[in-house]
């Protein structure tokens, strides 16, 4: 087994830059495992990596894909306690595991931190190489397609709501983009914590699915101004927490949706990375704006326990064969999905 099928790109651009290819199967280090990829979920990070980001260099040709489910088929010489052919998911963040940040569960602050499919090759392929410490066994309660929808989005949402926002029972939270992978995961986690959830959608077709996830109030932001609606729904008090992964103008409006002493957690900038607002509003209302980025392996293990207990469920939109990666990414780019879009090698 010298070669494997993969979808790669050799230069940055749009989805037209993707191409099918046969590439070498990765060589394992002593503490690595080789995972046969049976499903890989898409994220907006794939589009950003494909387009290219300032000051971030990736090796070429490059393989996208951060959210991976599959089975371990080969182990490095110093890997023990990892059974072959068991269903697993892969923690998408690679870190040293030894520094003070890793030991405290803040893996994403490790100076060696990298994300599968971003700084290193990922799961748009038949096989992927990862450190053995990143392997998390999972049960057959869900299909591997469903399991691939767990790692990055649920980890990001958990780190935002539990670790960074400290969301409490009976608090009210605004979660943007219910149909996104992050949004669909965050709604479930917020309801698990006992919060009241207000969420946004871009078309009425997503209303029933957002409601089924537990959203209490749903705003079609293309029909109604979400800031005005949030104030109406909260009797002009505002929400305790906003989860903003949009950026741009939505970030500025989101600040205005907060009640006094409210917290805005920012974790993305799909609509723009530069914002401007009146700082006087921030300090006179004693608001908190908090950054959040990924999460740690131990957090992901806690999430998996709740998924296996049926308290959280991955939401799958569409499954595409690997060769149709362009179509899959274009679906996400057009925001047609509700939940995760999956590729199957």
C-alpha cells in the first residue's frame, strides 16, 4: 500500500483548485497511528485554507479535512493500548501534550498546536496519519458519517459555551446560524445546560430543524433585523451571552444585543475580520468580549461521553463521495446546509 486516493490542491484558490490524485500513504512516526478514513465532515476552515490566509503557509500539495471518523489500521512502534479496527474519531488539534497549556487542557494555546487539514494534511483522503493520543474510540450508536460530525464543531461549541462563556441555567443566549455545524451543536449544548436559546436562520426551510434541536426562538435574519427582534423577545433587556462566529456587521449588532454585564464570545469571522464600535458602550454597560479557539482533547472526551449517552447528537445534512468534494464545499459556501456535510472516501 504505497499510494492512496485523495482530493488535493496545489495552489490557493476557489473550489475549482481541488483535484483528485493518488498520493503517498503517510509514513508513521513511533507514536503515530494510521487511520483509514471512512467519513470526513466539512468545515468553513476548509474554505479558508483553500483560499489561503495571511501569514499561514501550508505544504503543497495539500489535503483538507479536520473532522475525521474511521478505524486504526496501523500503529507506530511505541503505540500501545490502541486497538486495531475499532471505530474511532480523531481529535483535530495536534499539540505537544507536555507543556503547561496542554496539561491544563488548553491544547490550542500550545506553541506546537496545529489543526488537521489546516496546517497539516487532513481527511480528504483514504488514510490520515495522527498522533495516537488524538484517537478517541466511539461506539456504534451512530454511523461513522454521523460521528465525523462531532470533533471540531462540538469541541468548538463546548469550549465556547462551557469553558469560555460559563453559560448558566436559565440564562438567555443568542446563537447565530442555526444551520451551521457550529450552530447546530451549540444549540444542543446550550439546552443541555438549561439555557434559553434564541437563534438565527437564513431561510424558513431551516425553521423546523432548528426548533427540533431545541431552539426557543428563531429569527430569520433576512426578513427581520435580529437586533430588533432580540430586544423584543427579551423585553429590551438583551441576552446574557452571544455566540458570534460571523464577524463583520453581525458582530457589531451582536454587541448591542447584550444585556448589561453580558458576554460575547467570538470564534470566527466568516463575514469579515475587521469591526468597529463605540468603546463607550462596551465599558459603560460593563460587557465582556471573549475570544475562543478550538478546545482540548479532554473536553472532546467529555463531549463523546454525552453523545454516547444520547444527550447530544451530530446533525448530518448531506453525504457526498470524496470525488465530489467541490460540490460538497460549494453547498456549504452557498449556506444551503443544515448541519454537517460529509465526504466518504
